[in-house]
């Protein structure tokens, strides 16, 4: 996405990816288990019903299910996407075990990990899909962000797209749902901006956050604060924001010396990213 397409293709072209499962203990961060795949791995999601299971998505268009309790893997491989599978997410609402993947083939696919093939394919995006994220509130609802400059909201129980938001005049690389407001989403794009969207009124963004100097690769809402979020970018920085404040940029962290491609906020440790 954005400036780094060549770099991503180069790494994917090397023909190998590694899933590293790490553990934090008294000794620091240690490797618990590592698994190799024969193509670059772009995203990973933990199972919501089994602490040992995770799913990765890769440059060959496939999804892999891994079990950290086993030394070899994967348990299962789903090969349906025809281009890079760039995004994968496990639903977090109780009562359903569903996985959504997004691909550069411009489709999103719905999976039940207990079933060997996809349940449904979602078409409508006119560019590559960079991000597919489940709503933490509404069962069967997910959002997707795309190179076609739109944010889209889907309902797995209904065919076709539920909502199309022309969110940026640039490729959108990331999106996330607010954990405290079921109608609020944030997008991060190649135009270096973060924008908040209220699904009940999509004519104007609720907020615009400026400060990054290159494309924003990932954005996440805080699990603990309704108005707090974190973003990372090809400008090597991680930034923390509170969109309710007159000066929303809380902090800029410049620890990385290369593109910062991903981040997440701990559900257990209040201050850990």
C-alpha cells in the first residue's frame, strides 16, 4: 500500500514467511514457537474460542490455521483468493465463530474455521482490499478499507454492501471500530490523515487527525477509552490521539528506524501497545 508496494512485493517474492509466537515472562520476550510458510505473511488473528489457534493470511492468496500446541503446521489451508490475502480477522461477538479475509483480488471472504471452504464472497470494491475488521458490537457486521478510496460496511446475512463511504481521496490502508460506539469507525489513508465516521451521517467526518507525514498503515481504537486511538505509518512513527481534545495529538513515538506496518493495544495491560 502507498509508497511501499515494491518493498512488499520484494519480500513476498523471496518466497518465505514466518509466524513467530512470542511470550512475555521474567526473562523478557521469548520465542514460544515459530512456523514457516512458503510465501510472505501479511496479517494474523487469534482465535476467539481457542487460545492455541491463530490464522494467518499470505501473499499466495491463502489462509493458514495454526495450533501453537503443535510443533508442525498448518492444521488447514484455505486457498480461494486469487491474489494476496492482505487481511484476516476473527469475529469478537459471542455466539459466532466467523473469520473474514480481504484480498488484493478486490473481494472479502467469510469463513467458518470448522468448514473447509468459504461460506460467502463479498464483491463490490473496485480496488485492492487492505483491511477487513469485524464490528465488536453488531454480530455479522464488518468493515473493509480499500485502494478504491472507500470504506464499506457489510452484513453477512444480506447480499451486497450495506454502506459505501467515500472516506478519502487516496487509498485507504486501515480501518477500525470504536469499542464504545457501535456507529463510529476510523480510517487511515495514504493522504496521511485519520478520519472518524458516524454511520448515521456519512456526509462529513466526525473528526480529522493530521500529523503523520507519510501513508498511515494501521489505526486502532483503545479498548479502554472511547476517544483514544493509536496509529502507525510509513513515516516510522507511532502516534497516540484523543479526538475529543482541541489538540488531539497526545504523543509521537519515534523508536522505529523503518516503515511501521502494524500495531495493536493490549486488552489486558492498560498501557501496553
